[in-house]
C-alpha cells in the first residue's frame, strides 16, 4: 500500500511539472505592424540661454488611440508577454552624462538641444520593457497592446536658434519580445511611431542699455531731519529692448499630447522668466532694506547719506533685498521688458554734510 501511494504521488508530480513547462504560442491580428505619426506642435518655443543643462524644454506624449482590441491570442499555459519599446533609427548620440537620461540622449539639428524617447509607464529611456502581460490558465487568452511613449527635448549645452525637423528625430517600434515562456523565437513588431512637423527654437537675449538716474538736489535742512529720513523716490527702471518673442516652453508638468490621429493637443506653455541680480559697487549698509553707500572717493562727496533701492513704481515700491534676485515673468506679447526700480536718498547718520552723492549698481540678468 505504501509503495502504491508513493508511485501515484510521483506520477502526479511529474504531470504538474510537464504542464508548467509547456510554452504558450501567441498570434496577432496586427499584421503588418501599424504605423503612427505624432506631429510636433506648437510651432515655436523659447529656450532661455541661462536655463540649466538638463532642463526639459519640450515634451510630447503619444497616446495610443486604442483602436486595436484583442491584439494577441495566446494558448493555454503560464506565460509572460513583455512588450518592448526600441528605436528603429536614431540621430548621433549626444555627449550627455547628466540627468535626466544619462548616456541615452541624442543630438538634434539644433546645437544644445538633445532628444530622447521614454516609456510613459516606467519613465525609462528606450530600449526598455514598457509592460509585461502575465497569464496562467488552461484556456485561450486574449489581450490588447498599446504604444504610449514620451518624446523629450532637453537642454544639454549652449543653445543656438534653429529649427528641429520631426522627420529626423528617432523612430520607435513596439514589439512583443521573446521570453522563455513563449514559442516565438524573434520579436513580433506591433506598432511603429515616428514624428512629423517642425519646432522652431528661439534663444536670445534683449538689448540691455545702461541706466542713468537723475537723483536731483535736496536741501539738507528740509529733507534730512534724522536717521531714516528719505527723499522722494526717483524712477530707476531698467528697460530692455529688442527682445525675442517669449513663447514659453514645456516640461514634465505641462506638455503636449498626440492621440495618434496626427492632431497634437497643445498644452499650456510655461512662461519664460528673467532673473535680475543687483550688486552695489560700494558697501552695502542694509541688505534687507536695499541701502548702500554713496561713492566717497570724491573729495566733495556728501556725508551721512546712502542710497536706497525699491522694486516697483515710484508711487509705492517694495524695499529691495540685495540677497534676493528679482524674478520677472514674461509673455509672448512682449517686445520690450521693463524692470521697475526706484531710488532715493536715505539718511544714515545723525548729521548730514552737503556734497555729491553718487552711486553705482551693477545688474546681472539671466534668461530662463
């Protein structure tokens, strides 16, 4: 009796093992592989010259319209069906080892702009497994396959203005890949994805003139009655001219989508910005309140006063903090940019001696 039990048990174990090793055969209704084209849109973006390298300046998400249902039919068994995104053609690999996507970014026709395609599920650059369908059962199994991919343009160096031709960007294919649990010995092509249209890259600065502020003459006894006394504000604004069109840009939080029909839905562009850093050429007397010393190198210089800067119109500016940058949001309708600044004299000592009260401030503007 014991011997019979052991033989029956062994037979059952062998039977289970043979079932587990059976390979599944999958066939597809998508033959030949279906082709999609995603068009670049809108027509232009502006890439600030001072944007950090690694900044995503354009993103286009391709989303499969899902027209194919039950794309694959597989036989009974236990299997894994990996769907792999890969390139079928690429431009030259870029010299890029930073983030994002180190050593996976390719050159575009515009210097300083690289391109990469990634999976929208894993955020991994191609080639990568986008998704794996798993199944275990004794009946036929149908499942659908979709291609969803993300095209990203990334600032990887100094940018020169130019145009990116979508037809010269990488081309992508989604395959049903091989797996030890499947009978197919080579990948099965499912979808092809390429890009069309063009994208104009704008990248330049405004003309930045020097600013001369006539501070005026003031009677000491009338305006300087104690420490903290001030004169009226004077306009010291910086006016930038000959500016490019600030179209804005797109990144991972605001991007464009293509549903596979060739019509791209444009997202809300992120406004370009200016960052302004003001640095007095003389000693800073009070950084948080924007007060700095006048030029005392002149023998006839006044004493007991400094210059105070404010941000905003002369009617009610906020006091400038030299430790912080001024950020100005830009729109596509601007051909010139005004950075509103105001200046006035500020009494710094109990006694004021008349004389010249000149000052100088250096401003540094970065474009993002």
